[in-house]
């Protein structure tokens, strides 16, 4: 699905998916880190929060996207993010 074929309703659903997934990942991550006993606002808390949200967010995003019927669109987005992160860390998948 390309951007040219998206309707206003599609854009609305995409924004809803991003909003719900972002809020849900933050709500799920906070209790997980609190369980670890890290003090909120400390440097270790911030680092662990960033890592956990980065790992949890794609799963929540795809789950919410599936509910809203936008799984294919968001799967392509998550794959492009994964490839960008792989390039950032020097693991070029297309070379193999």
C-alpha cells in the first residue's frame, strides 16, 4: 500500500494506531521498570526505559495495527525501521 492510495480515513486510522501504541507501550513499560526497583528519573532508569520501550513498541504497534486492519502498512514500517537500525550498527542485510 503506497501513500497515494491512502484515504483520509486511512490516515486517521494510522494516527490512531500510533497514538494508542505509543501510550500503551509507555503504560506497560513503567510498571516493568518499577518492578526492577530503579528510581524514576535516574540515569539507569532512563536507559532501561528507552531500551525496554524500543523492544516492546513494535510488538504493541503491530498488535494495535492488526486490530485496526492496518497490519500490512505497519509491518512495512517496522521492517524499514529494523533495516535502518541494522545499517546504523553496521549489519547490512542486503550484502549477504
